[in-house]
C-alpha cells in the first residue's frame, strides 16, 4: 500500500512510504513452515521426555518439584524448538570498532546451537550492516577519539555518584547546554542510558487519571514507561491519523471510565523512525491533531536524531517544523553520536521538574566523562562548530546512501518496508527457514546483517534489517 501525501500544505515534500502486503502464497507457506516446526517440536519434546533425545533446556530441579514452578515449561517451547535452530544468527561476538567494517570471532556448535565453542580464528573485514552507526562516528581514530582519550586521562572512566550528589561534572553542564542549542529548545537533560530515559521519565510526567495514546509499533522502552506510569493506555494503528483522532475525540467526549471526569493529561507517544519498519512518523499531522485537541506530544528520536533532516537535527528538521511544537523531545546518543545515553529536551519548567522527580536523574549514576566528550565533539562536528564541514558531509552522505541502497534493492525485486528516506531498511524474508539461511549466507560473503523474527515482528513478517551508515562506501553497498 503506497502512501503519497501532500495533505493540504502540511508537508513541504512528498511523503512516500510503502508496506507491501504479504503475498497470499507466501503467507500460506510461512504458516505451513511454522506448523511443521511446531509438529517436530512436539515430537522432539516427546522424545526428550522418554529420554530418547538428550534434554538440554532449563528444567525445574528435582528438589523443587513441590514448589510452584518458577517458569512455565511451555514458554520455553519456542526457544527450544524454533529459536535454537537459528540461534547462531544472533549474539555474534565482534572484536573491533563497530564501524563500516568489523572483525568477528569465529564460533562453531557441535550440539545444534545449544552451546558454542570459539575456534580462535577472527573473521576480518565483514561489511557491517547491523550497527546503528548512522553518521560513522564509531571510530577508533579522529578528533572525537582524541578528545575522549584526553578527558579519560583527566576525569577517569566513571563518576561513582548520581547527578544530585557528587556526580555532576562541568562536562555534563556543557553537554546539556549544547544539546538544548542543537535541538532548538530552552533546556535539556541527559541520562546515562537511552532505554531508561523513556522507561523512567514517562512515569514522572503522567500517572493515574492520565491517558497515554501510543503507536502500536512503539519501542519496548516506551511501552514499559507507559505501563510503569499507571496511566490508562490506548493504542492507535501505526501512523494512522484517523485512528489517533478517533481516540482523541473519544477521550475528550467520554472522559475517564466510570467517573466521566475529564482526563488530567493526554499524552501522545510516537517515535521519529520506527526501527523495525523503517517508517517515519507523520509529524506534521500529529502536531496538527495535538494542537486541535489540546494534548501533549512525546517524541522519541532515538533513530532519527542525527540521521534525518538537512542539518541532522532529526524528524522536526526533516519536516521543517518548529521544535516548540513538540512538548517532550527525547532521543539517544547511542546511534548517530557513537556513544551511550539519552536526553530529554523541552521547556525550562519541564526540565527543572524532571531534575527533581525523574528516577533516572535521582538514582542513576551520571554519564561517564569520556562518553560525554564523545557526544560533545560529534555534536559540534554535526553543527559545524568544529570549523569543518565534515559533519554536514556525513549527514548528506547518509541520505545519499539510504536512497541509493533502497533504490537498488527495489530494482532487484525485493519487498522493502518503510520510508524512502529512512536509513533503516527492512528486507522481507517471511519464511522461518529463510531467517537463519539469510544470516548465514550473508556471513559467508563477509557481510554482517541483523535478521529478525517472531516475537520482535509479527509471525509472518520475518525480515532482515540493514542499517545504513555515512561510513559505507558505494562499493560496499554494491557488494
């Protein structure tokens, strides 16, 4: 289904997203594949029960047989009989910088992926299509690394305290001022972990008596944060504005269940780029709805900050919108900046409130100084404040690589999901047998790819996911 929207002047550029429906034959064959795997799974479980086949999986200890079981045996069925067959496609240990090419430790399994042994050999020069290194800042040499090494020798690696106690460095203050300037907002706060930025801050913003409207494809960290908040959660269809508007109307007309009191707050949760779909949020329409129904907007820019927009300032920059229209701008430093941690930007009142009430601000250890320096240096590079045009060139290179790679895959006849400007490129595989086969065959050709199946995606929508980087050359993409 192709969406080409000009939508009454809300969009300054065409917005092209494609999610081709699964062909009927492929869907049927995929279900048959899972059916066969399940049947064999039951057969093997039967054999394990009668000690015909050795049972390798975790089972309750004999001494604890009278206890309430700690975990259900059937929950492991998928792991034992489906995941184990293709387990070698994941958790592959690399032993180099996760740049455009990586070195990987070779491992073999003699018991069908239950255990792995390392051969001691290193596979060198694997083209890395799996890391979120969008702007190529994951390097071991260059200005960022020199600056980080200098700060490491001055401040050490750890801070050993929270921000509110003895862990607030001048570097942290400098980073927050820089992030606020980069985003175009009044103030910003940084955290040591991207996942915790969502899961610990949403509960500080909303609670009982509030309503969260969440996109059905939101990341696990947003889902966890929403659940921990105790607010009521309602899900709208992915990027579907009619679905969102209907929920907003219902929320305002009907209010809270039983009491019919108006909701204390209504918060819309969306992401900039959806990392499994390669889809970009319809931000102009979301903002129009937010203003119309007087609700708040929480935008997670984990994958879009640095990777979208003419100046790399994310999805707000991509659509040419005003950052003030987004109430809570969240993002991470783990992708485009080649570091770790997350941030929240917005009005000064919001950030001052979070400094006092956010769990991750009060209880978590503050960011490591060399990591902070890596972010400062890479961000200044993107903004052009280092006196070079390297950052701008990287943003442009990523956009070119994205469009080129997507175009070539489509020409080859593959089904590709998402927006034509999204650096996350899901290539649909569908069949369970193809998940493992594709990962292994790519590795044989010295290409490292992430393959994704159930439960991370719907059962009939298994895929390989390519993450493009400004560090990739045209030759690498052609390969």
